[in-house]
């Protein structure tokens, strides 16, 4: 294996063995593969084949391969060949002769993917290659997956494109990157995790939390375990926020609700609220109204952990007047504090989200607020409510919805493949029976693997987002 970057010339790309502007050819350095399932041999084989089409030869057994995924740990500051590394553990700038973003990676157009692509581009050495999967425009429009236009909007024009059967990818060369490849991009929780990772590890690793934190807490005695857990939450926020964004646009709740000031005034009484200036304890006055625009949506996320999905949704939309995350974990409350401080230090859109994001330290059975909202979400959290309280939690959430508001429920259905939480999981029949008691005006079902609505008759045992519309 020569290790040399080889491809055809297009728009000024390097020929085989051609020198970079610095006078050296890229023959050494690591090859990073950003994967949905780092242990999936077929996905790794596809990534290597795409790299080969782009002129970068390597084998799966090569020590220069670095696998990156949503379940990886932070590991060493300097990557070790062959290890599975967290997406959050940013690769050193210019450390790779090639990076491939797997076409199987669950990515959606938006700020989160924008930041990931910029981070990947920064890791590629001059003369190296960045290979990124993309979807045809019609598929992208239907499922929300990145199109060629989106990828090139982030990284600039591609130097080449490659294909294997129906899988397509763009090839970028960092010497052609331009300002867009090096800029920070729009604010996103992925950016928060990249920028604040060392701070978060110092704050949350090395302490077991006294045993009071429920499942979903990120406090741990081990730094790698903490990063792996945070990594999972940050990656999940990308697709969950993208899907909630499309669901809200489809049903458009809150169109007839009051303005931002009226919405925010109904949040009084929350026990622990983060906002501009850090943690606040509200006793009845509510938070200040947003300073610009007319955001109307009021969102309540029950069992939302460290509020990463809610924050990502608010960053995507810009029309959320208030977002409240209800969770009983003090660890998650503290993590939200770090998130809010990061948002406050960012551009104006991030500062606006910081002023509208609140955390309620409470259980789903007894949240602090009781004001009207437009969207209530329970994403992978309803199964942790004791069954004797499930119906009451759903009814209370339903009662808080404004006319035409949305209740969004997402649960993996009981399956022997799940070892953890199997006994707590719902069957499809049980979950549907409990939701039907609310007597919604309309229902919709959305695939978790893409922002696509499917007919009720096709749901079966698929993992879907279940949306109930309250009568107007």
C-alpha cells in the first residue's frame, strides 16, 4: 500500500503523487472513519471502498484506521490506531490524510451536521481527502438526510464525486476549503460538546453522584464512560430535534396562541430555571419576554435529561418562546447550567435560546409548572414512569396542551434484543391503548430513521414517533 492520495484532477485536485503547496505529498497520517456502527464490518467495508474510489487505499486491519462513532470513548488525547473513539473527542487539526463520513451515519440537514462536517474537514491535512455521503434531492426532501447542496453549502464545491451502486459521496480537498470549512458555523449542541468537553469531564467525571442520579444521568467515576454517555445523548439530539422540527412544521401548533411575553408569563413557579445570567429560582413572576421577534411556541420536554434535544430543537427553529425540560436528576440540572453558559457566550441566536430555556428539577409525575403549552414530548422517558402512574402522566400532559397542541411520544417497543429495561418497555398494543384514551383529534406516525411520515397501517413493530393532536 502506497498510502498516497490518488484521484483524478477536477477543479484543481491533486494528481497521483502531486505535491501540495507546502511541497509535501500526503503519504502518512491516520484515516478516520465516522460511522453509525463502528463494529459493523459491512459499514466499514463500504467506507473503505468509497475512500478507494477517492484515491485513498487502506485495509480494515490497518493500524492507521481510526473508527469514530456514537458509542466510542474519549480515549487518549492523541488517537491510537484501531480504537473506537467518540465523535466528541475532536481529532487534532490536520492529523488525518483522509476522513470518511459514512453514508450510513444518521445525519440530518441542520446545524448539528454542519458542525460535524466542519470538524471533519479541519482534521484533514493539506493534500488529504474528506469523503462525505449524500442523498439525491428527492430523498433528502422526503427524509431530511443531507443533500449535495447542503454538503457543498457547508464545505464549498466538491472536487469530485464517487459512487458505489446507489451510494454516493463527495470528495473535498482541504486546500480548496475556503472560509466555510474553517468557520465555526451555526450554534448547536454538538458545538457545545466539542468546545466544553474538557470542562465537562472535569466537572462530572470522578464522582459517582452519591447514587441519587437516575438512569440517563451523566455523572460517572470514569472519564471515558462519561464521554461515551454524553456522546450518546449528543448524537441522539441530532435526529430527535430534526424529527420534532419536521413534526411541528407539519402540524403547526400554536399558530393562534399569544405572543412571547404572554407565553413566558405562564412559567412562574418552576423550582430551578436556567436563563441569562445563570441559575434562577422563580417564585411566580416568570422569565423576561424575548427581546426580538415574535416566537410563539411553548414546549415541555418530560424526562428530557440534560435538555440537549430541546436545546437543539430551539436552535434549529428560532420561534420557541419557552422550552422547559423536566428531569429529576441534579446532575442533568448542573449539565444544563454549563450548556446555558456556553449559549450565553455565543452569537445572538444562541443567547436567545439561553434566555428561553428552563430546567425543572422534578419527576414526570409531579412537574412544577401547570401553564398551557403547545408541544409536550416524552422521548424514551415514559417507560421509566411506574405503570400505576403512566395514565395520569399522559393525562396531565394532555390537559396542559393548548387547543391543537401536540403530544409526541417515542418509545422503543419491547423486544428480546433489548437486555436493559426489557421488563419496563411497552408493547405496541399497550402503548397504543393508553394513548387512545386521550381521544386525539388526529394522529400521525414518523420514522425514527428519517423525518418521514408513514401510514398507521405500516407502523407494526417499527420504532416511531407517535403524535397526537389535541382537539381545537
